[in-house]
């Protein structure tokens, strides 16, 4: 089942032809997943917020494995099996709401957007309180909250809340999971959203709070003026539990329309959603430009006239496909969304009322008056190395994008967001060899098909940690690329004890050792390494006095610390090198 994201256009980025040889059947009892296949996937996850800022230090959990976004907001997936019907991941970060997202098999870039918490509002739990945020109002009864142990909480409460407006162009990107749901009878349905509310509550010591059994909190959610007239007088409300491992909305209660608001009561906090379940048909198409080339990464927006809208993103072949509401008047628009979220409209048409599955065929976008640049290039590596896991970093005035290097060492990229005279740059990195290219800078002209000079990867990473596990290939993690943080610091002056750590992109390691001088092997007092290598290998090595570290250069005053580590614990062995600038 191929799906869209939002307005029950449930999937954001679908790839239909990739890695078919890697498929295998999955036994499921879920109507939504009865056609599920697992497809081995190599992708880069890019985490952003609603301001389009990159989010570092976010933890993404996928089937029990944790990945941490690096300083550039990146998470790398190597040969990871993902469901073609959408694979749920959970993302956490102290500054953002805990959110489930559904990702799809894709050999390219998958961008996920997080919802920032913003500022909290404080109130006393012992008193009946009314709390307001933009678009949301809460009415708390007195003594209505408990902690995680079910004990009544008395004290100050910090509440974080966000209203997600379905008319916003970012609604589909920001919302949790998608809009597949179970109704009150357990039937699988798709939803059309009239708005969502995200809520988190914390006590004075940072402990999570919930509504006490037997208590309810009243919520009033504002309706955008453009959808008030078409909003039903009453509709079901739906929630996704924070601990949900399905990412599927469940029906619980109803909301009543009062003027320009929906009012409803809830007995617990999570994401709440005011939606109408309905029938849907399948819609698909393919986008090409005037030159006949397919165009990837365009936002396809389908809108219910007088109602909310949803979006999908064209895949590497310019294709999109998903579920849209049946029996209502629809409009389609295709936009280029720049890194600044500026929208450049390329195409618009009325779809009318659809009553059956529809193939729009090839849609040609009009880009004659828009500066569409097509970049192609090739990455090469200095002998005797063979090119390993690599990507290209593209920088423009709009920001940074990351391009997957194809198996034939080529890369390509199309953008409608650039201007004549704008400087752009390309830089490649290879994490299997620990090598990078220099920066290739270009100034854009009226020549729209740009052949980028070959990016030659020959220069070793300046700062890195490498890891080889149980004899695997050695993978290098660059400090400003894959590693969120890396360092060595003195942990105890009295014993000359130091801590050596690195974490990011699914790796976490924290270790202590006593420095005994240059080129002298020293046993780690304790060693801890967990996570996943670039090739998908799971790591779990925790022991004491089991591994050694040897430092060949040790300069704590603006120089480098260089060394290696190695050892075995039980059936597992690990080795690697490091170079850290102090």
C-alpha cells in the first residue's frame, strides 16, 4: 500500500523501483501492512525544525537501534530494511516534542521535520487553571495531575503546547507519523485533519506528568478561517500514544464546533487530532520539466476546495502516488520548496471529484521563467583506494543539501531556487576510507546545465575516530560530519586518569584510562561501545580491563591527540584509530 502524508496523503517520499531483489515477506495482521515488504535501504536522514535549521543531537530509534544526528543534522542508514508501507521511527530531543515519523525506502535524502517546544507556561497544579497558547486553550481542574508512578503531583507545572494548522504548507511535514487510523470499532480508516494539538507537561524537577485517572482536561482548538465553514459541527478526536510503536491514530471521544473552535475533553496527553474518517482513492503521476527530464524533490500538494491540504514529494524518478479523499472537489499544485521554505509554483490544476483510482500520467511543469539548474558530476578517489560510502555536500545561499553518490560514482541534483551570479560549492567525503575532497566553488551563469568538475577524494580527515568490529572494514567518523562529539579530557588530576569519548550517528562510546606516556599501551579501566556501524553491524561491547589504548601524540594545548585502541571481550573484538584537535 503506497500512501501519502497528511489529509490522508500519508507518505512523504516513496521510491517504487529500488532494491526489489532485497524484498522479503513480512507476516502482519494489520490492514495497513498486508502488502508490506522489507526493502534494504541506504539513505541519509536530515533532521530540521520549522525554521529549516538543522537539528543536531536528536536521537532516532528504529527497531530498537538508536541513531544520533551529527553536527550537520545527519543520520546515515546503511543497508537498513524498511517497510515499503512506511517504517515508524521515534525521534527525541530536549527542545522538541517527542515525535513518531514514518520513513520509506529511498536511496537518497529523507528530510524529517521536528516540532519545537518553544516557551512553556507555568501554573500551580493545586488550583483550577486556564492556560493559553497560540490557537489552543486548556482548562485544568485542581489536583488533576500525576507523575509516572501514578502519584498525585502538587506543585508548579510547566506545559509546552503547539497547534498544528492543517492549512499550513508545513503541516504534513511537521505532523507525527501520518493519518492512518483505527476507528472506535477497530476498523482501519484514513483521516482528513482539521487540526492537531501537541502537549507535554513537566513538574518542577523535570518529571513527566499526565492527567490523573478519573480527571479530564478541556481543550479548545482554533480553526483557520479558510476551513471554518466546511468544518463539521461534530467530529471524532484521535490520539497517538507517546509510547506507540505503530504510529496509528486511535479514536477516543468527539469534538464540538463552537464558533471558530473545536472543543473537546481528554483523559491523557499525547498528540490529539480533530479528523473526519473517509473513503479514499489512489492518485499517482510523474513530473517532468519542459526538456523531458524527470524532476525529483518537488512538493505535490492536493487540496480539498474549502478544506485542508496534504502533500507528497516526488521521488528520484519524478513519481508520486498515494491516497486522496474520494467524492470531494480537489485541486493539485506542484511547487519547488527551497531550503528557506520559499515556494516556487510550477504547476496548478483542478482535479475535480475523483471516485476511482486515478493515474494523472506525465505532468509537465512550466519552468521557463524560473532558474532551474541541473548539476551533474562524478566523485573519484586517489589510488589505491576504492570509493566507499560517500556523499556530496552542496552549499548555496539557500543552505546545505546532501547528495548520495550513485554506485557508478556519479551524482546529480536539480534546483529551482538558485539565481544567476550566486556562488555554490561542492565537497565530497568517503567514510570508508576517511578521505575528503577539497571544496569546488562555482558562480552560476545563464547556463542551466552545470557539469561540476570531478571531486577528487584524496585528503585524510583532519579529526576522526575509526572503528572496526569483529574484523569488519574500518569505518572513519569525521568530527564535523558523522561524529557529533569526540574528545579526550583529564578526569582526575590525582591519578592522571583521562576519559575518551565519541558519540553520534548511532555510535556511543565512553571510556576511561590512565595515561602512562607516549607509545605505551594502557588498559582501559572501563570500555563502552554500543550502536551501529555504517554497514548496519550492531555493536555492543562493554567491559573492564579488556581493551588497550596507545597514544603516539599528546598535545592538550591547541595541538592533536593521536592514537589507537584495540582489544577483545568474549566473542567480540574492536579496533580503531583517532585524531583529535584540542
